[in-house]
């Protein structure tokens, strides 16, 4: 997990309202109420002189999670150091009901991604290798985690799933790749330049997580001297 800060929000109840491929949980939280006295903010020297009177309020949130046990999710940016281009995907996204560009990505499944093949590797990296092969027909290469070691990032304010992003440089084509999941409809797009990726992000042709993963990868590539 990533950063947290001391807080006084307390979960007092959770109830699953819907369970399919994903589940919706009604989470009831006890949270502080803070009243700032209107005549007290800061003095001329900038000293904080708020008068805070904490109370409590009860708030219900609808939280989205995976139905089965997972270790979060992964997203992978694949880079070719010879052509200086990326391999991305286009896929049908049922939420926006659109076909958009994006990166290989998937859930970290505790059984599937804890095999002997992953001995000595974190489950997230094993999952990333699987997803890259399934969705881009690529394997191997040099891998870089794009967050601090052990850190994953929440997908959204109301989503439990946390994402671990990876960059892989010079993976090789796989002739007989692992099959896609039944519900996936994916097209592999190779030879995409940095300028094209940035334009796709600006035009809304990546979802938010894909754009975030791509921007982290491009920053890492600049650090490695792969791009300018």
C-alpha cells in the first residue's frame, strides 16, 4: 500500500449490497465534524488561530471491490528501445461503452499468480508478466517497478483495488501466448510513438489509469535516457 496519514475516521459497519464479478459494499464510517469559528483564521503573521470543535457524523459510502480475493492490480507499459515506440492495446471498455487505447493490465489473482514460475518475485510482477503475454503477446525484457518498492496506488476514492505500474523494455514476441479472458476484446497496437501516446491521453483516448501508467513510464524512460 501507499501513503496514509493519521486520521479519526472509523469503519463501524460494512454490508455487501451486490456481488457479481465485482461487489458493491455499503461502508458506514464515523467521521469528525470540524467547525472553524468564522472570525478566526490566521493573524497577520500567518499564525493558525482556528478554533476547532470536533464532533462526529455517520456517513454511508458505496465502495467497489473485487469479488474474489486479490492482491490488487497491475498495469504494464511495453517499450521497444530500437524503434523508440510502445506497444499498447485498444479494447472495449464496458463502463464508458467505448473502444479506447490503453496498456496491458489486470487483476493480481492470488492462486493464478503465486505459481512456481514466480518464485522469488512479488505476485504483482508475476501478474504483470502474465497480463503482458495475454494482452500484448510479449514476454521477457527488463522490468522496472514505477512506484516505490512495496507501494501500490488506490485506483479511485471509492475503489478498494490498488494498482502497481510497471515498465518493461524490449520484451520479445510470443508465438503461442496465454489466452485472453473470455470477456476481453483486445487489439494489439505496436509502434506507437511518445508523441502519439501523449496526444491520445490529451484526446481522452486512454482511461485515467492507463494515462497515469503511461506518464509514469515515460518519465522513467527519460530518466534512463530512452527519450528526451
